[in-house]
C-alpha cells in the first residue's frame, strides 16, 4: 500500500466513526465596545466568503498556497455591521442559556428505545444488588471448619428455587453454581479448583486456607434499594441500560431528543456529481445531519431551498422542529435572505455575528420566549463547523438536558497565528508525548474557511485567542464527537 493509499484509508476509517466543552477564553466586558467597532470594519470579508454560494472559495488571496494556514489578517472592509458581534465565549454562553431556558419534557422509554437519550431524573435502585447472598464462583458452599461432609448428587443452581435455601449445618458442604443463592449460615465458598473431594469417605477438604465470606457476593454489595446509581443528565449508554435492568427497570425517564430541521440554501449547489459550469457540490447537507445526530439530536433529511426567500419563509413556518439550522444566506448580499425573513417573522436575534474566524456571520434566533430556535450557519464548510460548535452544540446540550462539561486545555505543538482582534478555531489532533513528554495537540493544515481536509483529520478545535499563541502554550480545546480510527502521521496534514 502506498503512502497516499494508507492516508486515504485512515481518512475513511476516521469518518466511519461517530463533546464540545464549555469555553473559558474571554475578554473583559469593557473592551466589548472597541471590539465591536473594530469588527464592523472586518465583518463583510467573512460574510461574502462564508455564504453557501462560496463553498468552493477559500477567502484567501489567489496567490496563497491552499495547503497553508489561512491568512489571519484579512483586509479591512467599510461595510457596516447591522449589530455588534458578540465575543466568542459570550456567544456560546448565550446559546447555552437559551437551551436551558425552558422546562424539560420527560418521556418514559422502554429499555430497547432509550439508548443515546439523556436521563431526565436520577436513576435510583429499585432493589438491593444483589438482592440476596450469592455465590461468586462455581464450587462448594461450606459452613464451619472443615473437613466437610457432603451429599452426593445435591447441588444449588442459579435461578432454581424462589425461597431461601435451607440452613447449612456446621461441618457440611453443598455444591453451588455461580449466581446461586447461598444457604443461610454459609461460611464461605470454596472454588472447585481449590477443593479436594474424597469420594470414598464422603469428605471435602481444601488446598488453601478458608477466609470467612470468601467468594460470596453479599446482599446489597453493589447498592441498596433507593441508592442513586447515576444522576440526571447522564447519557444512556449500553452499560447504563444493563445497570438499569439489573436494578429493576423496564423503562427509563428520559428527555426527548431535540428535533432538528436542516435547510440548505444556495442556487449554485449540486446534490450529486462533479462540479461544473459554476456549480459546486453541497458539502454541508451530507455533513450536518450525522454531526447533529452525534450531538444527540433527531434530524430530518436536509431540504435544499436554493436562494428563495418565500421558500425559506414557508420552510421555517411549517417546521415543527425544536431547532432549525440553515446554511448560507446569513450575510447582507442580494440573495442572502435569512435576516430579512427572520425580521418579517418577528424572530428575536440572540446572537447576530460572533468575533471568531472562521464563521463570523453566524446567528442564533428565537421565535418565541420558549423557542423554537434557528441557528444560521455560514456557507463555507469550516465556517459552518465553527458555527455548529459555537452555537448549535451548546444549545442542543441544553435542550437535551445534558449537563455542561468542564473545559480543558492542552499544549499546542507549534506556533499558531491569530487574528488581531478575534478568536480563531483551528483544527488539531491529539498526540501522545514522546520520551516522557506531555501529551499535546498539533495544528493541522488546510484550515481555511472553505476547507474540510483539515477538520476531517482532526479530533478537536483549538481556541486560539487574538494575536495567536506560541508553541508550548496551553490552549482550550473543543472536542469533536469522534476520534480518529488511526493515529495521523505528521506530513500531509500537519
């Protein structure tokens, strides 16, 4: 296999697999006014490059190497901003609060339908676990000191007999299977491999000292009835299902998954085939559904509306989803209809632009005090990913009842240039430290707003503050909801 073939295979394996963190990078509130004024000078460059119609563009000068990092210093523009853009960390906080704004619905789901949902209530044990003293091993239940007499052909099996077994007199033994209820007054269980049976004399002895209680699982060893097993907000995993079943549950109280509609805007998008005649492939329609499902949502198939204001209005008003996600059309060009349609529908703009690159012209709107919500993503693919993790991920976490996750930081293993005023989100991959060194993240190439090659190889995004960071600096990390199947090699991507 050639190096290129191995690389392509690794990419395919990574994409076959399916967290974000709360961010703590922030700037002082008394700088917000200056930041907003400066942002007004820079906003239009992102808006013209981030709409869906420019999914094939990269917002870089024509002579720039497409494999190099995007220029962090875009030329200023005089187009005014309709409203001040929010700092990146504040925008995420607004989205998180919006998701937690209303009471959570609760449904009871059978165990076979609860996987992946979030528990709406703490899971308390309905019984002791185990509910009676049981043998932890195949062997012999014994009482008192040995040697022990036993009755040939008598044994205790798991699941046989609903009442407590008869008392076991001192000096006697009985065969017992793993999981079987131990008789009253049992001193210990002797494993089969440690026992010696003298059939001629009808006596059992042991090759090892016997410790009282050995290989017996006492009643309530794991939990007592009423103990909290897992808290509310826990994602139901296969292990949680097993624990719930053991603790007596047939159904679980869960938060319904948020329902999401995806609306793809842009007349220039193709759903299949090669780009041609100024038309380009829609990269966001195939990507957003699986990504949103990985964030815990129920997602309908993407609807491609083109650049049609009336079609957008009809799609929004007819949706019964908890969240509508649009792609492109969030700028102020002649076919950018998201803002006018939202205004006509009386939506409240909670976030209208964020000081982050890529993805500045993202937005979050609400149609009523308790929702539904709309997240408008820029059209450029990596800019859309930025908006997805900045606004949609914390909003969905709140709607689904997931508790906020603790932020974490990691060393970055290279200088990462920054924007003069804005946060940058840069695709990174985690790497193990060598020769006792600390684990770190390596920034990836192909990180322009229109590029997906870098994020396809990434397992996180580094939150790079204004001005950039030097190699060896700790940066905050946004986790992606998957990890690469194969460790990425330094070379093509780094």
